[in-house]
C-alpha cells in the first residue's frame, strides 16, 4: 500500500507548494554557479518571498548565499522547516537521511532527476511528506 506521505498526485503536490514558506536547500550552489539549478531554483524561491536557508554541501569558505547565513547541517538550522529542497545525487541521499530525520521537516522535495525510493520510504515512515523527481520552481510557478 502506498504511503499517504509519498506525494505523487498533482493535487498533493499543489497543496504542498501552496503551504511552503520556509525552505532549507540541501546542496545549494553559490552565486558563482548561478547557471545551475541548485542556485537558480532557490534564487527563484527567494525572489517570490519564500525564506530560503542555504545548506551547501561544498564551498566551506562560503558564509552567505542569497544574502542569508549558511548552515552546514540541517539540524543546525533553528526553527521549523516547511520543506527541505534536495539537490544531491540519488546515491548520496542515504548519507543525509539521519540529518533530515533529526530535523523533522514537514516535507522533503527531491529535485528533477533525483529519486531514491528507499530514502523516500524511510522519510514517509517517519511522517514526512516526500516528493521525488520534480522541479520545485516549475511546480511553484504552476500552482502557487
């Protein structure tokens, strides 16, 4: 039986997109990589008034992205998160699972091209909504 936390219908995706206000972006790139989705998708979200919290995996010297302070782990981000937007290869998701589970976001979004059913099942079993293999910018423009 499919988990109610695996959001796979257009209606479920639309409802999630309409309620996000605070998003941590795991794997965000910096302004120097502005031509890559891992920068321009969060830049778009920031431009439409969503609070974006940068959580880069690389770039240890970077202290700010999009004018916002950088956090090195999701668990270090203060306050509740509506969504963790993930820009990591499917094979790298497992290494972030404990950090995501400890953070307890309301939802996790694996960007277009990113799918890991084992990780998605673990998140859904913990009561976290999961979207896989979709572009948040495209769906936000469509539904918000």
